[in-house]
C-alpha cells in the first residue's frame, strides 16, 4: 500500500469512527460533552498517526531516491491539537442543523491536512531535499493548475492545497532529472 493510500485509509477510518460517535450521540447513548471529547480525541489520534506516517513516508521516499539510509525527522501533529479539536467539535456539535456528513468531513480532512502539512514541513527541513514537484492523484482542475506541468518548487515553498486534497510533494534534488516528474 502506498503512502497516499495509507493516508486515505487513515482518513476513511477516522471518518467511519466519527460516524459511530455521531450515531451514538444522536441516539442518546452519549452526552454532548462525551461526544465532544470522543470526537476530539479520535481526530487528534488520527492526526498524530498522520504526522508519523508522513515522517516515515518522507524518509522512505528520500531513502529510495538517494540509495542510502535516512533518519526520520520526528515530525508531529501540532501540540495544541486536542484543544483546537475540542473547540471545533464543540462548535460543530452545537449547530442546530449539524449533519453526520459535516462530522465525517472533519474526521476525514483533518488527518489528510495534518499528513500534508507534516510532509511539507519535512521537505522544507530535510538536508537531502532542495525542491519538490506536485504529484496529483485523480485531481481536480485546481490541483492540475497548481501542478504547473511538473514545475519544481523550492523546498521551503508551501504547497497550496484545499480541504480533502490528496496531492503530494515529490522531493527533488539538483542532481535528479526533473523531467521524469512531468506529465
């Protein structure tokens, strides 16, 4: 299973678990405060796994590119994740017309965004990387435009993304041939 497939599976698993929390809350099995706490903890745990997955995936990608062992960078989810997600969960579940789709979207998109941010931070921090190319995965028109036909961006240039974006940054080095990333 590829890195992208693993991140997508993590997002799907988080989404499924959030649906279960929402259903239990809607059926009266959980109080409002319990649902908020469970949803925030679920998403924070998924975010932590997403950051670790990005750290391992980036190290493996670079290792494959240069043919020598590369240590992980110790990338993590933001320290205030549980606080932020508790506030987001409380706000979301407080809505009069909250739908399970909105709760699932939070649980799916958060780990996708966390993985992408951690990967991007790793690309910027790695001494083995001097640039990146956007790789699209069944992308939308916006992502195709952002890819710019395989343009190589500086390592510290943030990759633009939208909610639910599954594009990834392919690290590059000056001595690599960038043409192989062009589509």
